């Protein structure tokens, strides 16, 4: 069995509320990610992005990692790990420096980003990501790559994503208990964006909503840059629990019914369609109309998407006030496990009054039959993120960290470690 480090392999680990995914990807010479190992197991001990039973999380992670190792025939030693939860915060900061040599050098770029990110954040929080949005030199604004341009002073606008120290520490502890090292913690919504968005969508304005079991991760992009990140602590599990209560069925069966027979829009369901609903306490199962099931699911999905829409309107207003492009011309991209519901696009388009699509991972090769699905978006995004920030230089034990990832192909300062 080869070690992951020997074969230029990257491992993405997504520990969600309902599922743990581990993906092993190989970086090909053409810079594509080739997925060679997949492992998944039901998640236990996680709730809304936080750890509430460490031992259960460790067992779930170990099962998923063992599966991925077996399929990829390699030994996993380190992972890129996703993080979510309502403790995630974001803020946009500006920094300004004089240009030392009349022409912008790499050092100037590093200095101005350092100045912008040197703001005081809460003692309980730590910085997860420092993502440059754009630069301005003297009177010229909206510069994506300032290196080599002439001027007197340069300003940078950067987006900071922070997380709560203890929440991050707990999830890292669970992974380390499995004998694994965490290369980097990455916000789930950012990882999902890496996997499902095109450059055109990020430029035109788009919102990615990663709907999991316990949380919905939002990432708003306009003008090619990330403008806002947020986590809403309600998601697919509230729909499952509604089904369980409405029909008196065990939660495990309610989840299965939701996935197999659920519709997010009752008018799309055939009048004659029926569904078998298991009962609790050994009672015989009952047959119900699929329409009745859809009538339970639709209002809850509308409510969840309504929460997102409310946030979006607030975010757009803030962007407009700040003089930043705020239109979401490319609409909304829904991804994650709970985005696979029939009729969800139609339901979402009514709520958002904008175009909606379901986001599946892009630019992959290898085991695409396994991972070309919305519930693997975050894990695939972790592979893209890892590919972009890894150098595979054996003289450097620590991988360099990417500031912005694949979205801006500026090789020098993107590989500067923060």
C-alpha cells in the first residue's frame, strides 16, 4: 500500500451532520483532479456543524477513511477538512501601502494584504481564510492582478472568514484521533463553490447554497470575488423530522421516504402515486398518497429557502450601500445532500424569483459515477482547494496555503502562506 504523499494524492474530508465523505484525488499532469478513492459513512455525533459526541465522530470518520484507503489502495496521513456552523463569520477589510519601487512587486502585494488582514478579531475566533477581492492603484480601481503595474500607492480589499476556536479545535481533535493530520481547515461553503461554480457565474453574480442535514452554507460571489459567507443552522433534517411527526414513522424511515419519494412541489406529484409508510412499535405499515407527503415537504422547503432569500436581500443591500456590484445575474446554485429533491428547482425559483440550478461537481475525472452528485460537492471542492494550494515539494513538510484558490490564477502571491 503506497502512502498518499508518495503519489501526489490529496484527501478531502467532509464531516457533515448526516454523512461523512472522504475522497482521495490524484493531481494529473494537466492539473485535473482524478478521483481514485471514495469513502462515506453515516455521521454520528455531529449537529449543525459542531461536535456533540467525540467518540461517535471518530468512529464515523474512521469508517469513511478506511473505505477510501481500500478503494484507492493508499495510506491516508493528512486531509483537507471542511468546517461549518453558525459560528462562521465574515468581514471585508481594506489595506493601503505606498508602492516601494514605482512598480508593484510581489512584496508590495503581500504587504498590502497583510495590512488589510491585520484587524482585531474576537479573541474567541481565528482567521480561516484571507481572500483578496480586488486592488486599486492611485485612481485605477478593480484590478485583479496588480504585479508589474506602476503607481504611487496601492489599496487592497480582502474578505476574511473566521471561525470559533473551540468549534474548530473539536472537529480537528476528532480527525487527529484517527491518526490523521489536518493540512488545512476550509469553510464548507467556499469548498462547495470551488466544485460547482463556473468563472462566468462568479463574475456575473451568484449565490451558492449548500443544503446539508444540519446547516445551509451561503457563499455570495459578484465581480469574480467572494463577497459574503454565512451559515444558517437549519436544513434537511427539519424536513425529515416533519415527516416523522406527521406520519408517526421512525426518523430513519422518514429520511428514506424523503429521499426516495419526496417532492418539493405538490402540484408535480401524480394524483394516483402512493407511498408505503412504516409505523412505530411494530404496527403494520400504511399506504399514503404521495401528494400528502409533498404537502408536508413543500411548506418546509419554502420556509428554508425563504430564510436564505431574506439573508440574500440583506447581503445585497449591504453590497449596494458599499458601492459593490450586488446583482445576482447568474441566480442561485443549490447543492448538498438536501438539494436532490424532485421539484426543488421550481420551488426555489418561486421563492428567489431568479434562475436556479442544482450544482454538481465540475472538472473531474476518475470515479465520476460516484461523486458527480450534489452531496459530494464540498468534498470535491476540498480536492480542488488542496490541489491549488499543495506544492508537493518534499523539502517543505508543510503544504503552502492558498489565499483565494482556483478562482484567480495568480501564481506568486496566491501561494503565500497566511
